[in-house]
């Protein structure tokens, strides 16, 4: 299968290594003192309540948030110094493909090949094959020529996954891939990720509910208030599905426990 990763993913077979890492924006630390080693081929869930720092952690691995202290290495290189950036795939935390330009599924997924092309090179046969394969992998082969805007939200999320897959990354980072996605698409996504993982790609999936992907992700890292407070088997990370929460956990970003207004579960 052409989605198989290239050899030598990183020194010592380590895909991601954080050493006492503090990650934030500007000079504001959000994730603090994080230690984490993800070996190549692992499938890891990053769990935690809203605002705990999951997205910041993921963005820190992509050079999109600032490493303020400690060390962050991705595929054997300090973050930001990785030459082959196409070896890291990213599906950002966004529900749909937005944009004013009406693009087809094929066009959006083809963007995933761009880092692999030379400056003026057009997509070659291998590129087109990789695009078609990625679209088929997410179950949208019959929609490849359709405008993305005509797809459901869940299908659009799958298009973004296909775009990342088309680059055939060694490390695939996804932020809330199942959020706002219908049950059928969640199931399809779980199947896709199972295949990608079986092919050897390292997966790091940020989610606040691991249920839909529990069969794929085996290890969990739980972020709480910017700190990693659990790292171990997903099955032991909390009640089934990782759906453990007390009322404050669902509070919107910026919620403070000392605020006077207290809302019950149903109101959140
Ligand atoms: N671009 C940013 N600049 C400053 N602070 C941010 C930015 N993005 C997120 N934050 C803050 O970082 C904290 C963690 O956010 P985030 O990493 O998005 O959490 P999660 O993904 O777990 O919901 C929140 O308090 C949020 O307000
Ligand atoms: Mg987030």
C-alpha cells in the first residue's frame, strides 16, 4: 500500500518527544512541563476537557504554537527544523472545509501533495494516484469530482483527512476529527485510521471523547489545566469512552471555578 511510511521515521524510532516542554502563545504558557515520548507506529489519544491545552499541545508539534521552555522534537528534529515537513500530516480543529473558492474534493485533496512537488511541477501520475487512493480510503471515491460544498459536514471532515493522507505522512496529527461528525462518518473515519495505523503511521488524535476511536487508539495522554496528568492505556484513562466529566469540565473556555454564576450540567 502506498500509504506505508518511509523508513527511518526518527532517531531511535521516536516520532514525538517532549522534555519538560512549555508551549504557549506569545509569552503566555498554556501547556507546562510536559514530558511525552511517542514511538513510531503508536496510536495515541490526547484527551482532556475544553480549554485544557490539547490543541496547543498539537500545535506545538507543528510549530504553530511557541515552545517557551524545554524541548520538543518531531521525527528526530527539533520542532521547526524538520526539513521534510510533508512527513507530518495535520487535520486542524475545524468542522468543515471553508473557503470562497468552489473546489472539488479532488482539488482539495490534491493540496496535500503540494509539499512533495517542485516549484513549477504539476501533479504527476503518482500524485494523482495518491489523491485517488486517499479519497477512496475515506469512502468518498464516488464524490471525487463533486464540489466540497455539496458534502455533509462529516464528509467534509473526511475530505480534510484525505488531504492529510494524500501526503502519506509518517506522523498524522488530528484535532477533534470526530467532533460534529455524524455516526456513519465517525465509523468510516475509525476504519480509515485503523488502516493507516496498521500501515505503520504514527497517530496522535486530539479528542474530548475517545469513544468512536477507542478501537484504534490504544494509549491515552490526558491533559488537565495544561499539564499531562495521565499517560497510559486508553482503556484505563477513565470510564468507557473516556467520557469522564464533572460539571466544570464542559464549561466554555475562560470559565473560572470562582465565578459566581454556577450552571448545572444541562445548561452547558
Ligand atoms: N492563539 C491563542 N492565543 C492565546 N491563548 C490561546 C490561543 N489559543 C488558545 N489559547 C488559550 O489556551 C488555552 C487552551 O486552549 P486549547 O489548547 O485550545 O485547549 P483545548 O484544545 O484543550 O480545548 C485556553 O485557555 C485558550 O484560551
Ligand atoms: Mg482544541
